[in-house]
C-alpha cells in the first residue's frame, strides 16, 4: 500500500516539517516503490537538515546501489557507518553494498566479522541474509531468513517490497516465507 504510505508520510510532514525520521521514511517509501530518483531527492532533503543522520545516508546508499552507482553508494554507506557508530546494522549494509559492487573480499570480511560477533551479541539474521543475497548465495541466505523469521525480525514486514530481496522472488522458499508472515496475496 505504497500510495497510502506516501500520503500518510506527507501528512505527517505537514504536522512536523522538521522531523528527520519523517523525511527519511518518506524516502524509504519511494525506495520501496522503486522510484529511486525521488528517494534520493528525499534523502538529500533530510541530509540538508543534518549531514550526520545515518538513516538518511543508508537510504541514500540503498537507492544509489539500486541504480548501480556503486562508488557513490559505498561512500554514503561508509558515512552512515561513521554516523551510526558501533552499529552491526550499518556494517552489514556496507557489506551488502560492497558485495553488489563486486568487492567480495571486503564484503566477506565484514560478513565473517558479523557472524563471529553474533556468538557474543545480537546481530540481525536478516542483515546477514541480505549480504548472502548480494553475494549470490541464496541457499545460505534462506537459512538466515528462516532464522530472521524465528527471531521475529521487524525487517520481514518489508519483504514483499524490499528491492534487496528481488533475486529471491521466484524461489518457492521465498513464496513460503511470504506466506508464513502473511504477506502473500
């Protein structure tokens, strides 16, 4: 219901025009609708208000990577990681971008670090799955998506529209996942 989401985010902006999360979330609505130029423009508006807002950098990077502007996407994701501090999520997103850019060594190094870290603290299974999707290892990606389902990952709610998962859409395991989270229609 992306049209409805856009209307509601614009309504929210009218009530709080200075909210960085609202500006950024509108950018993610455009991202999920695959209107990447509009998403980039919206993320720019958020970054004009606060150049250190990590979520806007992450959104910008994700929109850029979908347009195969990998050098720019990596720079944005690195800025997101700096702004986010010691964030496993930011590291995972950077690894995903590296993988899509063909920098598999860098992606794999971050991935291995995250998996090792997951033995000591929480690391989102969905984030790890995203990296495996970008690396082209769908079997392992589904293993991690199943774990994300078990841990009730909030990111699963976007599975039906998340461009990062496009490579999996025709796989029966993905259709099963959508059914389990009641998103298949």
